C-alpha cells in the first residue's frame, strides 16, 4: 500500500515543470553611463522590445520612479537628468514589469494594456485574467 509521501512524489514527478516559463521573460540589465549630469540608458530600446510596451509609457514611469526628467534621443537611448546606477534603474524597470507586463494571476508576460472607462487594465492573453494597474 502506497503512503502519502509516495503519492506526493509521483504527483510532483508527473507535474509539468512550470518554472521554465519564468525564464522566458528576462529583461536585459540596463547599460548606463554618465555623461556630465545625465545618465544615458544605452540599451533602452532592447528593454522596450522585451517589455513590449510604448517608449513614452516606460519613460514616464522611469521619470516618476526616479524623480527626474528624461527624454529619448535620436538613437533611441533614454537620457535621464541626474546620476542613476544600473541597479536603481534596473529596480525601476523590474517594478514596471511587475505592474504593467506580468499577469498578476499566472505570472506570464503575455499581456497587453487596455483602457476601459478611464482605467488602465492589464489583460492576459495566456489565462484571460484582467487586472487594474495602479496608474497609466
């Protein structure tokens, strides 16, 4: 007669490995350099491509999170007024992904932003969940 532990072991072995799905969403680490009193976010376009969001939306979020002004130059780099470390910008990008990209239900990045009655919602195309974001 099999015990609880045997059943548990077998169930765990037969369960598909879901961890792998988290690996497919990996935002590149920010590559930044100082240029006087400006932080140049060299790979901003790569980050946008990975997030799948509009440059203005991501830039506005960065400005709010970092408490600074910024613009996108002709080469697609973000230029932030002030000195910011890669870690500080990376943390802000991670927060953006958590709020505006990753589904709060299933954790997948297969989402899109929708505006409904003035609110911005995150709709997941993987599981169908809809969740409100804290801002737009």
